[in-house]
C-alpha cells in the first residue's frame, strides 16, 4: 500500500506493507470482565454530627433507620440515625448527652449533607 504523508510541510511517499491476519478468539479479551477481588460485605461507619441544637447529616444519603424516639434521653455516642449511601451504612451518633426534642426526617427519606435530622431539647 502506498501512502502520502506530510511532515512539517514536506510531503513523503511511503510504502506500507499490511499483513492480513485474523485474530483468534484466544487473542480477544473479554470486554467488561471484572478480575478484581470479590466484593466484601457492606461496611458500617460511625460518625458524630452536630450543629447548634441539632444533629445533622454529614453526607447525602437516605434514612435507613431511626434508632430513637422523641423525648428519649440519650447519651454521647449513642446511635440516633442510620443513613445509607452507595450501599454503605453510616451510623449518626449523639454528640453529647441530652434529650431528643423532635425527629425531623422519616425512614426512606433522602437527605443532603448538612441537613438537620434530629433537634435536641
């Protein structure tokens, strides 16, 4: 095969020899095959999140479980709400001892990072 190639404004005629081969199925890779490690079980993370008199969502996700009731006495570190984001659960814990004033979200509700979840009394 003869090709014309221009390099820096200078034209060249180039002869190219092309081999006609057919790839075998063994030469072709499987597109989209996953060869990494097997997926592991979901991870649970615990993190405190507070702003003034309310506990806020540290990340966007959906409310998986609410672990407290209005008027309930709570202790620092107690799990209040469990958020789910990207198949991972994050436990939102109480920043300090106190009383749950009102629950501002419902199970299944989508929340944004910084959104108040529970108002403390």
